């Protein structure tokens, strides 16, 4: 039975009743029929379960589970990964949706080339504006390693939902999500460090909505600050572990720029001065260990190097005001 399932679509559900119908409708109507749809309800407080039950009654490919306690999207994905039987895996957030022919196209290429990871493109939808990302597509003409892939592309998407993953690749390498926000980043980068067969496809298949109350746009809390700090520590470990490897300059870039990204988010969203200073101090402590390494970074431009070397706080404020001006005059 396991061999008969081409793709497992993993959908964690929490507080998304407004968007869930569109999400599930996009999966059950895929042109590729030989799939399973694993839905895990992470103790959602709304009426999401009623919508799930409506779909489950009509489609026996749906496997529905409900967590006893709220454990977060990372651990929910881990649980679903162990339950999955498909040859390949797709992760779908329950407030997004996929194009109707996407799984068939992704699976066909993944199967024909025996890929560990296949990366596609996506639509970013924000305030009724729909744009394709990455904005330019760099086609990989042959199957290469994950490290070569990251090295050759000018940018990669450090999210799990823009890709199709070989299930045995994830399981055999014990690749799992962390129990925190921003769980995609380390999972994706770690996967590319060890993947042997990677390619991409010029197919915008995923529709990603930027919502006002999403993780990326919501206010800073102490819990989110701690998650950010743990992400910095994970990137630090990955940076040290890949020293001398082809992928290291790209991880180095994410790691060093992470100081600016996180500090700028505090400047932008946190009004708690004590909390802001306490967290900033912890980030700066890590930064100081690598301050002179920044000057030797391969993927950072000279201006970024100088600004980062002088002060990531200064650079974060610079970017904060730059974005405000850009929004104001666009």
C-alpha cells in the first residue's frame, strides 16, 4: 500500500477556519489522484474541525489526526512525517493553497530524476497584490548536490513549502523540525548540506498569503524573541559545522545578516524598552565572537561588511528607516 502513494501532503491546522476550505479544496482537486492528505489539528480553538470533517466524509484519501495538546507547527510536522506513506512529501500551511496541477508536475520531475529535493516557485499575495518569487528563475540544467545548488543560485528560499521532498531522504537523515517559530530556516539549510540529488522547476505552484496576524507581521513578544535567539544559535552551529564546505558562504551570509534582521524587527515592533535591550544584548554577545569574520565573508558586499562590522544595531536602524521611506514614497 505504501508504494502506491505518490505524494503525502502534510497540513497542520490551527485557528484557520477562514482559509481552510480553500486550502483543502486545492488539494483534493489535484490532477494527481494518487496522494494522501495528512491533516493534523493542533487543538485549534475555532471551527476548523467541522471543515475538516466535511472534506473527510467525501474523500477517503484524507487521514485526520488531532493532537492531545497544542504542540506547535514544528512538532506537528514531525508527527505527520512519521505517519506519511507517500514516496514524496509536500508541506502545506493551512491558510495557503496550491495550484491544481502542481503535485502532478512536481512528482513527475522528482520521480524521473530521483530527487531528494525539488524546488519550485511561489506566488506571494499581500494586500491583493500577487507577485512571483523568486522574481527571476535560474534553471538548474542537471541534478546536483544540495551544496552545489545553494552555491550556484543567487538566492534560495529557506521555507519548506516551496519544495517537494523525498520522504526516505528526510527519514534516513533524521531531519526534523525544531519546536519553535522560524522552524523552516534551519531545517531547510541543514537538508541542503546533505542532499545528493537536487534540482528546480520553473513552476509557481504555491500561494503564500502575508497576513496581518501572521508570525512575520505580529508584534514582538518575549516568546518570539527567545525563538529568534534560538534561531541565531542554530545558524551559528550550522556555520561552524560547515566550515570549509561549499555551502558555508551562504550559511555565513544568513547567519551574519540574521543579526540585522532580528535586531531590526525589535526596533520596528517592540515598544518594551527593557525587553528590547535585554534581548539585543544577548544577540550582540554572539555577534562579538564573529565580528572580524564578517570582514572575510565571501557573500557580503563591502558596504554590508563595513556597516555590520561597525554595528549591527546601526545597520538595523538604517534598514528600518530605509523601508519606512520606501513604503512612504511607493
